[in-house]
C-alpha cells in the first residue's frame, strides 16, 4: 500500500493532524491481495493452513472500518479488502540447476503494537508487544512466532544506548498475564517450545532469568501437565559468528527431533497431506536476526 485518498469532507485535510497518518500509510508496510481469477479479496491475515477460517482479527489492521459496515448487516469483505501490517516478499532461489519461488509473509499483531523502546513486554490480556507471525511458503508451509518477552517491562530513556531494561511488576502480579499469553499460543498453534537467543549482558540476562522463573511458576512448567512448554537458551551472538556456524548447526541438530514431530503444512492440489502441529516461539536479542527461523524451515524442507 503506497497510495491513498482521504474521504472526510467534514475535516480540512491540510491540518497537521493528518501528517502522521499519511506517513504511516506511505511507509510500505501495509499489504493487501486479490485473487487473480475472481478479483475477490485474498485474506492475508490467515496462514495457508488456516485459510478455511474467517479472518484472524489479530492481524486485521482495518477491522475498525470493517466492523462499522458489519454492524449494519453488510458483509464487509464484499466492499473492503483485509489489510495487514508487516512484510511480504517473493524471491527466486536456486539449488544447482533447480529453481523455486519462495514467499515470506510476516504479520504484525494489532493487539499490542508500538515503536521500539516505547512499547515492551506484555499487557494484562497476555498480548506481547509487537507480536509477529511469520509464514514461509515454498510448496510447503511453516509458521514461527516472535515477540517481546511476555512480562511487564520497559526501556525508559531518550538516547539510543541509554535505554535500561526495567521490570515494572513483581512475578506474583505478572504471572496471570504470562499464563494468558501462552494459553492463547497453545490454543492457536498447538505444542510450543521457547527458544531464547538473548545474550548475557545485564539487561538481557535480567529478562532471561525472569522469563525462566515465570515459566517455572506457571501451569506450563515441564513435567507438570500435558501442555508443558520446553525452554532452550542459546546465546546467539556469543556462540555464532559470521565465519563460524558450528555451534548453530549443533543446536539445530539438537532441535531436529522436535521439529520433525511437529511437521509442517503441505497441500497437494486440494488434498491436505500434512498439518503443522506445533510452533517455535523465539526470543532474539533486542536487535534481532531472522537467520535461525529460516534455517529451521530449510532443515525441515531438506530432511522431509
């Protein structure tokens, strides 16, 4: 989405009020799609595996406009196209003489969005700041998740580098939101494993320790229930360099049995061959990389 037109005759469009709205809509982070055959809206809020469901309102960024139409009994998708915020790209990849088209869709949730440093942690409903669902499409489909640590924390400060991490609630007052967050993840995605890639510096070490403590206090501690959530800590920037990926490869080998148990979504024509039954919830350093989720999916594709 790069062009737009305001339809609001009761307000002067020259007012400074509209400037941040124009800037937001022109940033190239909003996406929509239509089916080439029928011209009907293609709902990007849904993963391929869940496309038979209705729109996922977590990722529907024009749901307020759609709700106004729906309240008067009109089907909104006949008039409006679902809009997501995030990233969408399709590339051609090569392996020897073979080539394939790979698509990547990242959907930012509307539940707890905001800019870095200003919005961190979790809210009372269990929604984490800047929650992102990423889908990689290459004949088969796999989902992974990312978001901030689901605790109440913030990074006050003005200058970059001066933003110190601060926990704003004690464990006994934040545990309920923590459990709501993972209850929602488990109900939507199935079995879940946490992979924490944060470092050992003061702020990130504080978050990692608090995160692990909350998991151990929660209903999802390993061994306490059938919905237990495994926790793995891998200091990515300490163990992986631009020239040495041996430690990362060893970690991928360690995770391989779990990845295979979850599988991925695969459809052949109209026949569903496989379903993805679990998800990786990853926590990168505060300035993160997307290398690891890509390697997870590549490994699944090669080994399958």
